[in-house]
């Protein structure tokens, strides 16, 4: 993982964790222990899923810059499918409060996305390779 990727990961993970702690406390007050458990699971789900995406895209960038978009879309597709399977599988669960789970997923996803975008905007990355060779031109 490159230094820029680690910076982006930390820039998004820390505010999301803070929002998750707030979500757990709010859920605990409003819905009790089951609400806190639901909010905790939702926060963990977002943290794990988005962290995996950053790692996958970072690895793909080292392999080939052209594969980055495919890796990002592939990891997004896998996340959507796994979340749908989890929601269907646990829709009737009484072990935790499903509303607290859902709201924490939504809030943490918004926070992660916003801070990830902010981190990318602040990262000074070259958009072109200054060392690239132009086909057809001789040096």
C-alpha cells in the first residue's frame, strides 16, 4: 500500500469510527443494548467493507493502472451483493435492532465517502506520468 493510500484510509476511517461511536451511544439511549449492538455491527460492516475496497484498489494500482477501475467496480459489486445477502438473511433477526443497524450503515457510509473524497482532493497526485514514452516519438 502506498503512502497516499494509507493517508486516504486513515482520513476516512477515523471520522467514521468517531461517527460510529456516536451512533452506538445514540442507539444505546434510544433502543437499549440491542440498538447498541446493531449500531456497532453497522459501523464495523462499513469500516471493513470500505477498508477492503481501498486495499483492493491500491493493490490493483500497483499491478496495472488500467485495472484500478475494474477493481473498484468489482469491489463495489461484491459489497452490494454481500450487504443484500446480509439484509435478507438477518431481516427477521431479533438479536439486534435492525433500524439502528441500518441507520449506522447509512450515516457511516456517508461520512466515509465524504472524508475519502476530501482526502483524495487534498492528495497531491500526478494525473499524468511525466516519465511516459510517447509512441512514435524518438528521444
